[in-house]
C-alpha cells in the first residue's frame, strides 16, 4: 500500500472513531444505557458497600493491635457507597448521582489512606489495596458514559498524590504506588473501551430490531403496531387538554385490479408511490402509518375537521397528479388514485376520543367516497346527526350523514 493510501486509511479510521465517540455520547444512547444498567449498578454498589464493611478483617490480619482503630473509618467507607446508592437509585445519570459517583470514591480513597496511617506497616502492606479501585470502580461506572468513567478512574488514581501534597500520605512510596496503579490503569481503560464497544454493537442491533418491529418494511412508514402505540399516547394528551384532532383513512382505488392485472411487484410499487406522495404533505407532529394491505392512516393532532378535509384533499391531488412510473414497459400509464375518509374528535363534555372509534368513522366515510365514485374525500359526521362533508371539484360539498 502506498503512503497516500495508508494516510487515507488512517484518516478513515480516525473519522470512524470520532463518529463512534459521538454515537456513544448521544443522549438517546446514554439514556438507554442508564436504564439497562440501573439495576446492575444498584446491586454492584450494594455488594461493594458490604465488601468495604468487611475489610476490617484485612486490617486485623495486618495489625491485630491497631485494627480496632480503623473500624469507624471502614464504616465511613461503606456508608459512602450507600450514599452513592441512594443518590443514583432512580436515575444513575442524574446530576446528584454523578456528583456522588465522583465524590464518594474519593471519600473511600481518603479514608483508606487514613486506615493505612493507623496500621503498623500499613503503607508497606496496604499499597496494593489501591488496586481494588480498578477492580470495583469500572463495574460501578458501567452505566455512565465512557468519558465520565475514564475521567473518574483517572481522578481516583491521582487523588492520593494530591492529598499527599496536603500532608496526608501515610508514608506511601510514590514510586511503588505509580508502578502499581498506572500499570493497571492503561489495560483497565482498554477493557472499558472494549466493553463499551460491545455494548454499542448490541445497542445498534437492538435499535435495528426495534425499528423493524415498528416499521412497515415495504414503505418505510410506521406499521399498524406502532400506530396504535403512538396514537394512544397522542390521544391521552388530547383527552387531558381537551384539544381537537382528526384522522384520515386512505385507501388505494382499484388496488386488487392492479395486483391481479400486473402482479404483486407492481402492487408493491404502487404502495410505495402512494406512501411517498402522502409524506410531503404531513407535518412533523402527524403520525402516518400503513394500516394494512392498501390502507393508510394519518393521525393529525390539534387539527379541526375542516383543516383535516383540506389536508386530505391535498393528499388526494398529490397522489393523482404524481406520475407513477412503475407500469410494465409498453403498458398504458394509468393514474393511481385514493379515496380518503376523515373523522375528527371535538372536545365535548363527558366524551373522550377513542382510536378505534375514529378509525371506524373514518373507514365508513372512506367507503362513502368509494361508493360515490372514488378519487375523492369524504368526512364523517361531526358530531353524529350533522351533515358530513366531501371534497369534489376542489370545493366542499355538504351531504347528510347516513
């Protein structure tokens, strides 16, 4: 490989690393990671707190005479972990939880230095005890961002040298200390990065599977399952605030004839054609989905019945006026058209919107449009007993509700 090729390959690798670091520090990724590791972090903190309370056994093994002077300090270490546990109980990424994740290990490190100062030959025998931070801390911080975890580990590594400058060192040999901790720091960080990469791979796969579970594979729109999940959330907000909303039920005209005459491949192309024609007319808050077969639904929050009829008419024209180039060679180009039914919810005392009712009413209005000749918009009665409305020739035309 030429030098230029190696440079380009190196730059490509660097760009991939930058993208990866951006991905693993995105808000959605970190929220999902915190949720996944919330229970793990709780249990790990509890285990570590219990472990710290039992280290008096280690103190007694080193210096049976003075070990009794370290019991209170060991309890303080254990208490620090319980404080961290309490601060992160609900959300391990909360501000207070992250403050505890930095400060409580420092409390443990400080008290450990005091323990060593009270034990005869404590600095000589206990210097290896600092390696316990490299054993426990990476697990306790696994739910945090990799940047936060590595920074916290670096902070706990240099902390004993900082407090030594203030006169609290327990007589530690800093040459031996640095040999111990920095030899451990580098490989532990490498393992942390590897674990982060593995979790990222799992999260990418999970997002892909979740997207497939709620997305119509053919059109790329939301599928029926996602529509019902999201629509319930939207309806609930409208129930509380008593705001209007509307639903469009869209059906491709003569779709069975297209499938029977030209085959399912052309039918699939027609579905994509309609989906692509609908999407540009939708707002960001609108929920559009393939409901099944040749049917599409659009839930339009904060939309009056008349505004929904106007939006439906735009969609009808967009589908009709957009040329479909999916016909077989030599076939006469036919227009693809849709019939659309519109149903709306208007806040009324003691009345709550139900998605099944809206779909049922919009579906019934769509069938009226089919019976009236197709390629038109028909609105359901709003409220029951009043006149419905239809779009014909670009203008509203009233009709009586059945």
